């Protein structure tokens, strides 16, 4: 867990050797609880990637923001080890951001009885590694019992040492999943997430917040070794629909092409991807957004 854009999804993907959780330069990309399974000869490590926690969410009293915060904490129920992932490059440059971003984490993490590893990510961006020292010193002051690990989820620096420490902290027992299983997420979910990632990368800051993606049809043609996928992009307003489609369909075409290539690589077979954009009222779209965390909107209770 940790603040948005700290590299949680990148770290998970690096350990598993494939993209399981979507990544973009924008914060709050991860909305769901993504579970990845790493099976080695000596251990099976089950990773959970949570939505980013930051002070804005901590201060918000609205349903969506409150539930996002709860989703991140609830995802860690039953975990044997907690990993707090932080952007070391950002905090080395702007130390004041650290204090703000840790507001929702400082007290709960200090009270934890489970092993805690504080992972200072993105050290590859630090030309002078000595700039890490004040940050590591402050983190030790906040959480003296936690293990501190400077790493780079991009190039792999420090990841072997972190994984070894995680394994030592795990309880002994039989594996929970088959050795060849990489995730508890179904392929339909992964395909929808890939489409959403490509939307992030195509629209950048213009992507409407309550945009959701759902796979409505999945037809496999074994004779042609192909699959046809129909996915719907739900938006809250007509203006958002126009934004997602783009002038002369440019945005939706770019999104579809990029998503199709990645899904085809994931499935190892020819893939046809058809995308539609639908407008839903904002209340319905927010309900879908909350359901993606596993919460039932109050109107349905």
C-alpha cells in the first residue's frame, strides 16, 4: 500500500514477470484489489495491489473517497506482511510532501503488530544516492520497527533483498494456489483493465474520473485460434463520450489498437476487440465505480 503513483503496480508486475496490474503516469490508476501469485521453490508469495492512499482521500467525507480508503485497508485483512511503497525520488526533492502524504498512514502503520517493510521506490531516478539519507532517517523516526528497503521497481535494484525479507517473514505452510497460477483475476477483468489503461495513456489528464470498462461478450473461435471481445466504456456525460471517442474517432481507435495488441499478446492468439462508449447518469456510473471495489452502493442495500 502507499500513496498514488508510488509504483505499487510496477513492483507487482516486476516480481511476476508480466503485467498483471495496469500502470500509467497518472495517480489513482489502480481501483481494484489486484492479487498476484509468485511461486518459487522455497515459498509462495501472494501480493495484493491496493488503490493509492493519500491525504485528499483521507480528508474527503464523500462516499466514493471514503470507500476507496476503506478498500485499500480491507484488502490487507489477513495479510502476513505489510509493504508501504513510497516515491523516494519525489520525497528526496520535496521533503514536505512526505509529511502530507503520510497523514493517513503514519499512526495505523506505527500501531501494526505485523512485519512492516517500507519500500523507498524509484531510486533509479536519483543521480546522487546520498540524497536518500534524510528520507530514510525520517522514515526510521516514524516507524523504527519497520525494515527499510531502497529499490527500483523499474530496473530491479534491491528487489531480491526485499523478496528474501518478505519470505523470511511469511509463516510456514502449504501453498495456497497451484504453482502455475499467477492471479485470482479472470481474463475478462484483465482485458477490461488493459482497455482502461490505454484510455489513461490516450487521454491523460482529460480522462473523466468515473470512466469504467466492462467486457460484455467474449467469444472464442477454436478453429481459427481467435477470440472476439466486445467491451463497453461507460461515461457519465455526453461531453465525456465525445472526449473518449475523439475527433473522427481518433481516441477510441488509438485506445482499441493498443489494447488489442496487448490482449492478443496476453492470450497468445488472434484477437478482435470492439469498443463502444455509453453514457450513464453520474449516479449509476458512480455505483459501477464502487462495485469495482466490491462494495454495494447504499441505494441497493
